[in-house]
C-alpha cells in the first residue's frame, strides 16, 4: 500500500520505517527542511535503537523516502497519517497549531479521496475539529473531494519503539465509517499475524483511550513515588515494599519503580491535557492533579536529598550527574528530571559535571561553562567530584566497580535517583548511598 506520514519525529519516523519494513510504500514529510535533508542522506536526527538500519535498508529498497513537498506527499497516497507534535500550552491544554497547519496544507493539495488518520495524541474531539477544518478549507479552495477521518493513537515507548510498533499489545482505531476497517486490516495485516490486535471503536473513545493509558501509567509512577517518600520517613525500604505488593497479581510489578519523577514528551503533557479536558467540562480531577503535583515535587527529590545531606556547604562543590535523557535508550530530554536537578544544583553554586551516553543538554540550554560541563565518559564526569548523582538508569551504570568509583570521587557519596545499586554492597565498600525510599537516614 502507499502511505504518507506527516511529521517525521519520534513517532512519524518509527511509524514510517515500520510500515515500509512490512512492505508498504511510504513517504514521510516534515516541514523542517534541515531534518528532511539529513534523512534523505540517511542521517537519522534522533536516537532510537534499531531505527537507523531499518530506515536505511528501506530507503535502499525504495520503500521509504522523505520530502518537504506537501504536493508530493498528499498525491502519493490515499491514506495520510498525522504524527506532528501536540505540546502543552501554558494552561495545560494541547497546542494543536501543528495539526491545524497540516490540515490546511493537505486541503490545498488534495487531489482525490483521502483517509486522514490522526496518530498524534490530541484531545477528545480533535478528529471532529480536523473534519470541520478540512471541510471549510476545501470549500474555500473550491475543491470537491471527499475524505474520511480516523483516530489511531500511538502507544510506542521511546527506547523500545521499533519493537513496540512491530509487536503491539493492541492497535486502537477509532472510525465513524465502518467500511474503513477493511483498510486498517490491510495496513496492519503484518502486525496482526500472531493474534488479531486491532480494536475498533468510535473516534472519541479511541482519543480518550490514549490519554487513559498514559494517565494510568503516570498514576502508577506517582503512587510508588509517594510510597517511597513515606518509606523514607518511616524507615522502610520501598524496594522490599514493591516486591511485597507486586506479588499480588491484581497489582503486579510492572511500572512500579520508584525514582526521581517521570519526564519525556508524553506523560507530563498528556496528564495536563486530560486534566484540562476534564476542567473544560467543569470537572475537577483530583486524581490527575495529585499525579501531576506529586511528579513535580518528585523531580526535586534528588536535590532535596543532596541539600539535606550537605546543608549549606553546597556552594563551590563539584557534583557529577550520570544520565540526562528522561529515560535510558533515548536522546529525548523533554521534561527530563535531570533538567530540574541540574538547574537547582547550578543555582546553589555547584559545578555540575554530567555524562550521558547519548543525550545532551548543551544544545537546548545555554549553561555557563564555569557551572556546567558534559563529559565523554562516566569516569571523566565522576573524577574529582564531591558526590555522584544517578538520574537515568542507562545499562552501563548498573555494574560499576565500587572501589574504582570510590577512587574517582573526592567523597564516596552516591545519590541514586533510580535505585540501581544494592545498599548493602555500597555499605560494604564504605560508600554513602542514598536512594529513593531505601534509606532510613531521615528516621534515625
Ligand atoms: P516530535 O516533536 O519528535 O516530531 C514532530 C514532528 O512534526 C517534527 O519533526 C516537526 O518538525 C513536525 N511538524 C510540526 N509541524 C509540522 C507541519 N505543519 N508539517 C509537517 N511537519 C510538521 O514529536 P513526537 O515525539 O514524534 O510526537 C508526535 C505525536 O505523537 C505527539 O502528539 C505525541 O504526543 C505523540 N506520541 C509520542 C510518543 C513518543 O514517545 N514520542 C509516543 C506516543 C505518542
């Protein structure tokens, strides 16, 4: 099949590459000329495991190409997926500027019947907004073409996006014209081989399903983080508590890891957007507010622990931070807890030495080089630091040699925002180890 994807970011590129991989003929469009120039030369502007070889091999097989031309992209296919950004506005609502721009451009270039599939995460009702906007734009352009709309929210996780897309837990498709099911069955045929994954539903339910999934996952994170803070206060160990509750099948172990808060381009903005949807209907979502507020506080937890440990001595200290990306296996730093932490450290007069295998803050933040520096290796960042903070649990941090690390640090102190080390091991090596909900420091 011929498929067009509009928006070539994390979702658009993965969707385009995976559709091409199963034999579809895909054109990906973006209005970022530089990005398309790079992609056309086989340079992938983001880091996502397995994405680069998949894009390159499908480009070589002429099943995947990139363009900035709406005419080319719209004329290419009868099915057009929208995968553009839907960031947060100041009031928490989703900003649909990019989606609206896409629709205007599609209308201007329509040359026949199209199925417009919204893959971007957007508030309930957005598909009907798309429908009305497209109808108006076509009328204005005196074009007499028909179209269908569909909602096909994306559930991939950055860092595991290719596997998630190729082996989805479910494929949610919201349609108002039941005949479209044949089309989606065909598009997703290769992904349904083991078992039929598509769930058809009405458009509004599909739109809400995406927000509901992210809200549930964010709630789990804020729940375990709240419990971790209570564990710290009462002198319990959250990792033992986690095992204790996870054994109950109704609760399970998944997504119950205490840490320094969730970040990324989805949870923070989607929780705010769902909250905004509720408030537009005069409903105050106490749960979503709590999830959001707990997370805002949790992003400060590492700094609070550092401050309570060092007191007023922070000014003039050097502290190493391992991990900048909002989670491992991605270069995405959007809403990353590391940003909150590093800003607070710098504001307190600390010199921050950071290391991340892939991500960088230097492109987006103009830190003074006397206050912040990024290093090429974890050891170089840790060398001569007064303490080490783990912010992202990249695999290479999991099996350090405690004695080697001790020699690098001026003081053997680790603040672990992801609880990746054993407190017993650290204590055997005389390293002061402060995790999230695993230390009884405050209660002694
Ligand atoms: P992104 O910012 O990485 O990519 C969006 C792309 O759209 C950018 O390359 C941008 O240049 C392009 N764009 C913006 N306006 C355009 C226009 N008018 N015409 C053409 N291109 C345009 O965003 P993303 O992370 O891929 O997310 C896209 C959507 O998918 C969002 O709604 C997001 O919430 C949702 N989503 C993201 C993830 C994720 O893990 N990143 C997962 C599921 C769903």
